[in-house]
């Protein structure tokens, strides 16, 4: 799509901040007004619209994309959306370890155990750890508690939280990041440990490296959205 506007602006309204192009309100794909709860997120979205050249590239507008998804998909069905995120508590990446080689066993323990230890204390839960790919049942009390934590999240965080959890495979890691326990860059290192170890051990494959780099961009974009949405809601 060619750029059809000259001036983009973020405008404070009674119930939040709206994005306007040449004075006209921007609409989401579902034709709802693109309005967000606070200035921080609005300014980030505005910057994306202002940075477009002769053509509009949606791939270069992740904050707009997350806001659209929140308005069109999350807010109308937040119960189902929360359930999808909470389901990762039953199969968290951090609970599935390799049995060998010893070097990777040690790296997983050093990288993943601290987050599980944090969650044990923070949420008063326990975890079943297994080696291999066979499913392991997490305690019912743990699943219930993590589900309650997800239920308590601000709905404007859910689109970003879902992306973090889906890419990383760990609900515990997502919650740790949202609570400031671990930075997004460090959390991506945690969830990509196995891929990076394989590359280190057997050599880097160009296609795998490109896929990992793309995952990292999406992961950090989701983390940035969560930070901006959280700042907007707290401010």
C-alpha cells in the first residue's frame, strides 16, 4: 500500500490515545478505532507511522500490530486468550531437560534452574522435572496458581505475553520477565540455549541462524510492546 497521508499524530482522548492520519482516526483491520491506553505506547505507534516511506510496510510496525491484535482479538475474547497462555504452565520448556551430553545437561541446569527457583518462591509452587520428550504432569496446584497469575495480567499485556510464551515455550520465563526478574535479551538466551549449543557443537547452519535471528526480533518486539503497554497502564 502506498503511503496516503502526510501527517501522523497521537491525540489524547477521554478514554486513551488515538492515532490520526491527516486528522482522520486510524482503524484496526476489524475497523475499530486504533486507540491505546497511554502515551508511551501511542508515541511508539506514532513513530512507526511517521517512519513509513513511499509505501507502508506492516512488518516494520510491530507495535501497531500488537495494538491491533489486542483490540480486535484479545479484548473481545480475553478468557480464551488467557487460557491459551496458561496452558504452557503444564508443559513449560524449563521442565524438559536432556539426559546427555553432560555439558548440555549442566548448561540447562545453570540457565533454567534459577527461573524455576524464582517461580517456586514467588508463586509458592513446585515443578516436576523430566529428561526426554515424554510429557510429565505438573502438580494441579501449580497449574492452578500459574493460571491465576495469567488471569491477573492486564489485558493489554496479553498479546505480547502470548508471543513471548509461544516463541520461548516457557510461561515461567514470561512471568519472570514481566515482573522484572530477567531482561528480554537474557530470557531469549535462556529459551534458545539448545539451538545455540547445537550451532556451537556442530557448526552454524545459515538457514537455522536466520530463523533464530527472526525469532529473536519477534521476541524482543513482544517484550518491548509489554513494556510500553505496562508503562501506559501504570502511568
